[in-house]
C-alpha cells in the first residue's frame, strides 16, 4: 500500500490532503489554502476529517519520493518538505498568517547535482532512509528467526493481549 493511501479520510479528502499541494494546483494554492482554512473553521465535521488526515501526515511524514509520487511536487530535502507541511498545518488549524507556498515545478534546486542530475542532498537522504529500512528488515528477520514471541513490530507484547483474553 502506498504511503498516501493510508491517510485517514483519503477517499473523501484527497483534494485537501494532496491535490492542493500538487503541481497542477500551484497557481491556485493561496486561494485553495484559504478555502480549506475557512472550511476548517466553520464546518466542524470537515475540520475533524481534515485534522485526522493532517495529524496522520505529520505523524507519518512522507519521504520526498513518496510526496512527489502523490503530488508531483518536488522538494530537495525532507526537512524542507516537513517545514512546508507543518506551516500548512499551522495555517489551516492555527494562527499562522500564511502557508509556505510549494516550490514551483520548474524551480531549480540550489544544491549540487550528481552526474545523473539528482540533488545530492536528496540522494544522500534517500540512501540513509534505504539503509535504515534495510537495517530494520534485517533486525525483524533476526528477531523472527530467534523465536521472539512478540515479533519485530511489537516488542512490548501488545499483540498477545487478545490471545490472553481469549484463554
């Protein structure tokens, strides 16, 4: 399952969670962001749906690659993307006077490029994420082969609570 498919309310709030940030919506970003903010302030049910989506996005932040796949909007670094998402959240749900606009699709990355034309910071960031994922997978496999009853994703044993209740 793709990262963006796990966003709460994505079936009904795709426009709010992703489309407003897309390259295609770039020229209308300020107007659309203001509309989302107004709906969040005047429509309690919509606010709750928006909050669930954005709370999840901030708790499970995408990589720059995942964000690009979902929106066609490219950020050089994950830190830049997270700053953008937090600013949007603070604008819609808080008191920030304006969101940070997404980078235009034709914006040239100011960082050094690899021989393939990729931003070196993005490449380094992705390599670190890939290395961390590989290490986690290796640890999970080692844990499973060692017979860890809790399993790699649940070291505190929560998965066994239901089993204990059924005995």
